[in-house]
């Protein structure tokens, strides 16, 4: 699900840590800074709430609209094994090249080939 409002406020690594971190985490963070965008930009899948909460009503209205018009349809798709199979094969959910996605794809195909349209026998 993606929001329909613009919020170009995401600033990775902007927060200053007040507590000490492990050297390994500090090195990891510094490495990420070198490969990720550091400018302010938007994330389509995250509704940002300002520190003062001034945009909370707008976020909740947008989130509610997205859930009602996109989220519920998506839930009905993942309720159906054929729908999940399509999502997996298109790469809409998961990495279709990963072992886990391959395992799930094969398991769904086996389930669908079972007698009585996928119903398990006793």
C-alpha cells in the first residue's frame, strides 16, 4: 500500500544518537551513509507524523482511504491461493528468485493440484 499524499521529509541518518553505539553498528551506519541517498525525500509506503502531530489527521484520512480502496482488495487476493501464486510469480510480494518464494510457489502449485480442487483429504 502506498500513500497518496506527498511528504518529502525523510532524512536518513538525521537523528543524532545520544547514547553510545557498538563500533560494529557505527561502522554499518557509516557504510549505509555512503550508498544511500542523504537528501530529504519521500517514501511512498510510510506515512510520516510530524513531531508536533500537526499532520496526524491528514495521515489518518489518507491511510483510511488507501486501506479501504487498496488494502482490502489486496487482502482478498492473498486469501486466494491462485491470487498469491500470481503475486509471487510477478514479484509483487517477496523476491521471486529467493528460495523462500520458490518454496511457497511450489507448495501452492502442489496444493492446487490436489484432488477436489485443493481440498485436503483426511
